């Protein structure tokens, strides 16, 4: 059986602080997982990830299955060894990428037939195949293949879809995986509260070690999304980790923590960093702006990250404008460190029983007009 | 006066081992300088450079003058602080880049008028301007503005050119620079031995703290180049460091060391790394080749670099094919480490008095058909 364990350590309001342990070590929750799509977090080496506080990362089954291919990673000793990351890894099912990146998709009960976005080759992603690939990768937390209906789907379509997702989950559970691997369930149901509850009920019946909320990172109207999240979150099994997939910007993460979510992932801090967008506790700044030309301050004067300890805004702006690789490296390091700082501060507030003040303070502070909830898987 | 000092510690054949000290620390010679064109060594952070053994780096005056501009670096406290590199820095004069990168050049006695390759703006690079910019940068070793005649130039043209270079050198020497900065001289003269000797005589008359050989990295026929180098090297002042500019591939560096050269720089290890070409003691390998798909060995089994200690050829191949930033990072780290290894092994052989065996061993080993001497500034 899986060695995966989850213990709640403290709670403040609905916000929870806990610890999850895997065969590759433990991580504290709430946790943010940097995304290593192709078996590497873009621009950041494993030791740098550890130094900035990341305890678990996510990698994408779809990408690794297509390139370098399951056989390569398996023969090289699994994903941890291949990418030189000894900590916990969560892999997704590949489904989301098939629906968002691949071409010529054909859905059947069996699975999704699709064409690779890299070379056009045809593949079938079935529930069994997804688990087989993740078993080869050797990740610590596995996600089952689910259907991700478009945001425009009707109640009937979403209802049909979540039943398919439940049948697929059953097939995922029956597919052999490695002993140490924990398989989570994914709750779908779109923006329909009744369907979300139905999906939760059917999924939780499998008594899985963790549950994820899917479909909240696909660019829906934020108010609706938050309403549905609020409706479903209290019903998630309290003793299992709760994962809000593909979310998000810092205020969406705080919103999730406030509802009792434990686990997040998003490409936003890495992607934004590569585009010269930097986070700090006051919001975001665009490093390309001319106002930073002579600015000798770091991105954030209170930040202890490698970038802030050693480099000025003026230098980062120069590297970004000169399109230097190290612009991406340094901005990504800062952004991921900032995200980990937000998680640490949140955990501290929960431990100290001051979550509510913490939450209100930062949600108010950040409540300047901002982009919609980012789609960032 | 300059705090620059150079001491010879041992000699084996013509090959020399010494130590140079600057206001920003010392470096052992023979030394190879990684190139940080735009105030950063592409893909490698300062601590990584130190860890792989680099003691001195080169940065390009032309690039930094155009972007971010002298004023920015000056106001940010100089190049060392700007780029977070506390060790010695050598800056070139900018002349070579004006001749190779800029457009609409017009040479006069005053200097070179040129158009920026970035935004088309017009600038005058004069001997005074070059030194003023380098003074603002605060580098430890400065190079004077020289004219770089094309390889096709006649004896008469090269002769005229080297006289201009000498007049420019005089103006460079008279231009104020920071107290700690050492100004080297550059010996030109193309592929004409008599002109090389003439240039040396006229340049050495200024009693400078170091001398460079220019014009040996511009794609001339290798045999001719080596012949001219052999003719000129023995006449270089023995108690001053000798710098072979823009050279080169490992065998050209060994060839230079064998003639008593102390200092080298080249973009080849960094540029090759970004293109998936990796060095080891057996030669080079192209990481994209399918033969490495399942290869779990490191680039070099005896290499102690970060990349070789932690990653397989198969992983590097995957990152390269997936165009991941970390492919450039890891391949550059290895290549620069290899170059530093070559320098360390050379210094050891000189110290132990076994240079000749070392030199013959590796020149023979590497004497498979290879590219011409690389132009790599």
C-alpha cells in the first residue's frame, strides 16, 4: 500500500495547516507546487528550488509521455533520478493537456485519441494508459484521467461528463501502480453546484488519499468560480488533502486556503518571471518599465531570495531587455521564492491562530483591479 | 598607480605558471576567462562560475556602453557590483565589436564612428571614449582601442593600421582611469611577422603591465596563424602577462600555453553549450544525437562539475530537444568547467615540470580532423 500520509496540525477558521509524507519526503501544507512541465522547472535547478523553499513539484504526464517518452525515463531510473529531484513529485493525468494542447481529439468511453502537438503522431490516452505512464515515472502523487468539459458546456453535458470521469476513475484505481504511489480523485462538475456535490459524493466513495478540485483554472468568470468553490469546499473529506488544480495568482491561493484547500500549482510565477513580471507583497511590477533603469533596490526589500540578496532592479531590467537567459533564471527564482513565502506566511498565520486577520489584510491590500483568475496549467 | 601585479611561479619549456593580483583578487595563470558579453555569463550565475573554477571573467565594453549604458552601471556602483561578480574583470576596448557587429563604420584618426546594432543610433568610439567607458565600468584590466584590419589587408594597410593603433594607445594611456585599473597593450600586425615585431617593439616601449596578441581569432588559415604566433611569442616581455585575445578551442589554448601565453578568452565553450555541443577530454559530443537517448552516463565520467555529478546524457539530450533553458545552463556549466579543468591540468603540468609530455599527449590525442581555429569573440 501507499506510504502516503497526511496529518492536520492546526486550523484557523477553515484554513488548515498540515503535513503530508511520501516515499520521497514530506511537505507542509498549504503547499504550492512549482511546475516542471518537461521534467525541469524552467530556468531553476533542483538545489535552487530547495533553497527557495519548494518541497514538492508538479510534472506533466502528457509532455513527458511524448518527449522524451516513458521508456527513456523508466530506463533512466524514474523521474526523480532523471531530473535529479529527490523530493515529492505530483504528476497530472495528461488529460488537461490533451484537451488544451493536442490536436484532433476524439473522445470515447475507452479514452481520448489525439495527435501530438510535437510531431503529429497519434496516441490513445486511456485511464489505464495514464496510470501506466505515471507508474513508470514513479511520481508520489498520481492524478486519474478526467474529462475536462469546456466552460460553455450545459448541465446535461457536464453531468454526462462527470459520470464518465467516475467510470474512468474506477479504471484508474484498478490499474497497477507502484507501491509508494498515492492516487487522488478529481471532482468535476463545472460551475453547477449540484453537479459538483454529486461528483464529490461519487468520487469520495472510493475512499482515496486525497481529493482535487478540477476545472477552476479554465478562465471562468471569477465570481461564479468562487461561489462554486465556496459551496463545494466544506464538503471535502476533512482528513484528506485538498488540491485546487492549476490555481493560481496569490489572491486566488489565499482564497483557496481560506476555504481549507491544502495544495496548489500554477505556471504563473515561472511564466510571469520569464516575461519580466515580478511579484512582491505590494503586487506586481514589470521589470521592463523605464522607471527601473537606475533603481538600485531589489525586487522586494524584505525578500531573502538569491535574486533580491544580490541584484538590483536596474540589473534585472538590463538582463531582461538584453534577452539574457539569466533574466529568466533570476526572475523565476524570485517569483517562486515569493510564492513559497506566501505559503510560509499562511502556514504561520494558521499555526498562530491569526489566519483571519492575515487573510483580510492581504486580500484588502491586493484588492486593486487585477486580471481575472489566471488559467495557468 | 595600479595595484596590478604579476609573478611567475614556474616554467616548463616555454609554458609559464604565474599569479596575477588585482584590486578584486588574484587569478592563476595560464587562465581562461569566460565571456560575460552583456554583464552576465549567459546561463551561469556568479556563484556557479566560482564553483566551476573561474577566477577572472571578460566583459564587453561595446555591448555595455550601448546597453544598459555607462551611466546606468556607474550609478549602480560599477560593473562588479552591478553584475554581482567580486573577482577580477577584464574589459575589451569595444573596437573588435565595432568592426564585427556595428554598421556604417567610418574610421578617422579621431576614432570610429558607427551605428549601434541595437537601435541604429550613431556613436563615436575614440581611444579616450573607450578608456572613459572602461573607467566607469571599473574593470581591473583594460584594453586600449586598436584597429583590427581585415585578414585580407595588405602589408601596407596593416603597417599603416598598426601605426594608428600605436597613436591610439598613447591617447589611451593619457586618458584618466581609476587607480586600480591596469591598461594592457595590444600587438597587431596581421599575418606579417615583421609587422608583428614592429608592433611589439612600439607597444612594449610604453612599459605596460601586460601585452595582448590581437587579430588571431579572425578565421585566418590556422597554419599561418600558428607560424606568426611562434615568431612573435618569444619576444613578448617575459615578466608581463601575455594575453591571446579571443582564443579558442582547447588545442589552440594548449598551443598558446606552449608558447608562453598566460591569458585566454573565448565565447566558444558558452556558445557551444547553448547549442548542445559538449567538451570532454576525448573531444566533443553533440547532445542531440539519438545515440544518447538512453545514455545514463554523464558527459564525462571523470568530470566533477555540477552537471556531470547529477545528470545523464539522456537527460541533457531531453532538455536540449525540449528547448529548455536548463539545457543551456547545464551544458554551459559543464563546458566552462572543462575549460577550467584544462587550465588547472596545464598549470599542474607546468608546476611539476611535465608540460612537454602533457602537451604532446593531448595535442596528439586531439589531432583528429577538426574545425579551423574558431573565431569566437
